[in-house]
């Protein structure tokens, strides 16, 4: 499992410790729980001279999930791992819904403000809200981890595919002259573009080969737009045939392949834009920032036979990757939920108001979304309940537990475990 973060009484980050040492500190009453997610202890004394080993924070940004890992460069031990799920698509859908509602109101003959055009300017470096949220989520967790761990350097996967490297294997220096990473860049790009399946028969979970759509024997080039993925059986069967002759009995698949070959990897381009914005944010921390490509990440992970996952990809980011020790690592699963809605009322499917949304946020010190532990000793609901709460002005809360929803729990029986911070946690 991941190690436990420790800070001293002055909130200075100390070296993370094993969970057994953490339990011993709690039993001996030398520390208390400071934060539940990520689990952090605070000592009752100052440790200004305590030795610490510097850690490297590694980040593998993704469209929907970002991998995070804390690695000790000296020993290769993965101290902490997490997978952060973004809410970019939810933001996109909310903005689309709002735009549709506003347009429908303007179309109706009602007293409403007129449509405004050309009166909004975008600042330099502007990103769409769905993309900006990814940058903000990662920045939030970088700041959190820096408060709890002695981080001295950062590694980030800057681009998914090194396009310049695919054109010229020698463009990045001596380490690329053998062509090994060049092959990884190209293969990883094609795996994403062709959905990790054979372009000709659609088979998955088999070894795939790089295949020329237009055969080289008939003038085909090595351009990335002329490459696809094929299983061994289809590759041998196609040989040097023209693709139109090979798939003349399957025109639907033929058109699909030709269309897919011309289409760029749009998601990769969007994420690459986000990653460059993230790079500028990481530089503001003042720490040295190392960058690497997705092909290099896959090369590092494959060389050490590490199973693919978001956090494992993060641990393998960059040239500084040592021989990793991932034994027993269980990542913290983080999901960005936001801080609620600003709507004054809920609407029906036609956009008309249907119910009122209360304006209050806190009830008796609790807020909807807080994680609490409720111990009920009398009444019809005797027991212990742990989960997220939904507050009511009456002081009778609802708790969403792992086994279901429990209603009518008094605030007097509730105790905070983790206050709402816009994220949901799991293991």
C-alpha cells in the first residue's frame, strides 16, 4: 500500500512512513490524523532537523483520467500513487445545456435580454472550461502533495506522441539514434488511432503489426497517414494488394479505413494543448520540471514489465525513471465532482422552473458532500454509518453509505471524517 504522509507540529512535510509506523504513533499518542484523503498524520512535536529523502512528483495527464505518482529517485520506491478522474465532459454537457436554454428563451416572445455578440474577448492562453478544469484539478493536487511530502522535482508527460520524432528519429539527440523510441512513438500513436484493433477484421487482444495501407511496392509512403494496424493473418493475406482490391467485397470497411486514415487524432491534439498549459503552471512552483513523451513512458514501463495503468504510466514518465519498486502499491482513486450547482432553481426537460433550490450551505457546521461517521445508539436506526451527507435545515441528514441511503440521521450523532473539497475518493 501507499505510505502515510507525516507533517510536524509546524506543518513541515517529513519523510512518508509505513502504515505500521503510523499505527504505532497513533497508539502512543504521538500523532493525530490531520487529513483523511490523502491519509496524513500530524506530530505533536517539531522535527526541524529530521532527515528527509527528496521525492519526485510524476504526472501522466489524460483526457479523462490523470495518473499521479511520488517516486524516490534514490531507491526507485513508489511512495504514493493516485488516479484522478476529471469532470471535463460533465462541464461540456452543462455548458451545452445552458446554451440551449438561453437560446430557447431568446426565441420566445418574452421580456428577456437581447442576444449579445462580439462583446467578449479571450485572454492570452485561454482554454475551454472543460480543458481548464483538468489543469486546475492537477494544480490543486500538486499543491496538496507539496504540503504533505518533501517534493523536490516534477516530471510530466508533455506530449502523447512526439510528432517530430516520428518524422526524424535523430531529432532528439543520441538517445534516439538507435530508433527504439521512434518505434514506440509510432506504434503508440497507431494504437490510439485504430482503437487497438486490426483495421481489416476488427480482432482485438492479439499482437498487431504496422501495415501500409497503400503498399510500398505500389508507391506507398512511410507517412503516418499511410500506416494502419493489422493482425498477422490479414497482413499476410493482403500482401502487396491495393486496399481497394483487397476490400472490394467489403466497401463499408474500405470507406471506414480510408476515412480513419485521413482523420487526425483530435483528442491527442486537445490533450497536448492542455499539457502545455499545465507545463506553464508547474513551472510556477519553482521546482525543476522534467518532460517526456508517451512513447518514452511506454518504453520505460515495458522495459520493467510493469502492467499498464494510469498511475504506473505516471511512475514511468521521463528519462529520470529508475528501477521502480511497485510492490504492494494501491492507488488512491480520486474523482472530481465540483462544488455543486449555482442554479437558483431546477428545471424540467423543457427548461421551465420545476423546484426551488435552497440558498443555505451549512447546517450545524455540516455541508452537503461532507464525509461523516454517525454513531446512533437509540431509535429505529441503531448502528454506525459512514458516508457522504445531504444536509437539511431540520438537522436530520441523509447519509449515502456503501450499502445504500440512510435517511433521518440527526446531526448530533455525526462526526466529521473529511470535509467536502470537490472530490470523491475510493480505493
